């Protein structure tokens, strides 16, 4: 389910940031990404996302993220690791998958990513999990 179609879009205060490749929903201490179909998140796109997060939350913030994978897209997990080495803004992450291949991708990413990650098959479960995490924004 897309975030804007969920009950949380009415309950949470958020700032929407649109890119040609997807959308970020920036909440108080976590954000949700929804990347468009058939996109490859290359280094430029990943660093643009991280730059946007640092600008919004602050350089020393530790925020949780939710990757709401409503569409099929690709990325290179090592590029996320590289981006996080430069801007260590993520405290933990939740991946919402809607297919078996999405779950398999999570397993690979979880192996590579140095942060705590969990997989969920519903957006609401992922949101409830990050709401209970200790994430700190500078805002």
C-alpha cells in the first residue's frame, strides 16, 4: 500500500519531497521512501536522497527509514554503505516487501548493511516498528 493511501498519511505530520525517481515522506524521526517502477538507484540518486535527509533532519541526526517497495526497482547496496560512511544518518531500517523477490532482496541487503534492518509485509507494521525505535532528529 502506498503511504498516501494509508491511514498514517492522515495521522502523521510529514513533508513530501518528490524526485524524478521517487518520493520521500519525511516524518518527525523517520522517513518513508517510495521509488518509482523500473528505476535504478545509482550513486547520484542515492547521494541526492542522503543530502536531502541531512538538509532536513540535520547532520548529526539518527533517523529510521522505511523503504516501502510498492514498485519494482533496483539499487546497489554497496552504494548505500558508501553514502552512509560519509553521512551516518540512519539508525535502523525497515523494508516493506510485497513479493518473494522483495524478501530475497532484503536478505541480501541485510547481509551487507551495517545497520539494524527488519522486513515487513505491511506498511503499517513497519511504521509501528519505527515509531517504537529511538531515532533522534535535530529538528
